[in-house]
C-alpha cells in the first residue's frame, strides 16, 4: 500500500465518524433451503435464480459453483484473468454488501517475470456503483467506479504460507472493458489465515461521497473520493466473486496457474434492496 493511500485511509478513518449513518442492512440469502433467512414463499433447492445471476469472465481450467449446505462455494482454477461467481439479480438497488468469507487453498504456480506485478487471487464482495460522467454509451465501462472488500492471496507470498490479507479498494475504470483501472483509495484491513472466516462489508455512503468498509468488529474504514458520483454505472456487476489476475511469465517457462476455493455465508444487503419473499 502506497504512503499516499495509507495517509488517505487514516485521514478518512479519523474524519468519517462524524457523518450521518448509512442505510440499515437486512438478510439477502443464507443459502439454507431448510431454514432460509429471509424466508421464502416456496422452497428453493440450489442457487435461487430470482436472487442471483451466474457470471464468468475469462476461461477456466476447472470451476465449481454450488451450495454446500449453508454456504456458497466458488472454486476456480485458471490460466487467464477474470472473475467467477454470482451477481445480484436486481443490482441497481444494491448499495451495500456484507457476507462472511473464507478463502481456502489460494495460490499461484508457474514461473513469473521478476519485474512484473504479483499475481492476485481474491474472494470479493464487489460492484460497479456509479460512473463519473453522463451520456456513456451502452456497455462502455470507462469511468465506472468500483468498490470491493476482499481476501487476497498473492504470488509473492512466501512458499507454503497460509497468510492472506483483507483489503478495501476503490478503483475507476480507464477503458471501455474496464481491463485497466486507476486506484482512488486502498486500505489494508489486516491478516487472515487460509480457511479462516472473516465478516466483510462494503457500503456506498453517497450522501458523504465515500464508501464504508468493515472487517469483523473492527472500526469502520471510510474511503472518500472526489469524483462525480451522480451518474449510474454502465455495468450492473455487483456480487460475490472469485477473481484471478495472473502474472506475466517468461517465455519458455510453465504457464502460471491460479487456484482459489472460496466459501460465502450469510449475505446481507441494504434495506431497500431486500429480496422478495
């Protein structure tokens, strides 16, 4: 994390506590067909298509998207960049996402270019929340603003390490496909072990031009921004995903392969995005 972003994170944390409260959170899905929370008019076996939409970008060598009793399991093995998971079916109403997240067996294998950025595997609560300009063409994601709270594994982690990081980020897309981004805010929320549960929350506090991030019962962290936030995003991407950002590798060396096995429990959203019974 850069010195500038660290200073911004600390300043936002100090100043943020005086502002008004954000919208209350309510249950969205606990992935339990026998005792659903919130309750449903009919029993749903499997992933509820009224609440979730499948998403996948990039290519996968192997992938699993399933319910594991009271959890959503997303397992992905890939050689290319992309994301894999579930999106909210009514994403435009969602301004906050909270869930318990466990990232297991996350790692990268293969040779990397020492001069290249580290490979990243992550389990994320993430979304496109607004765009900084008006009149954007359909499907052109340039200037969409993304906020995410995530559990992260990097290829630069020590070999055999079970240590991961919890991070909060705000980014702005810099091209139509959002394949390149500039960072508006970043904060490190501490370490977590592979397989350890962390309760995560990201919430857009539009009245105060900031995002609220929280990990477990730690103090809230406030990510302030100065860009215009009155226009809707081009992309309605908001959900629970596993993402891969593979490294650059040297010619003639094994192609890097990335793994992530993540579980998501007890999803909450802002009150106005509560699901229909």
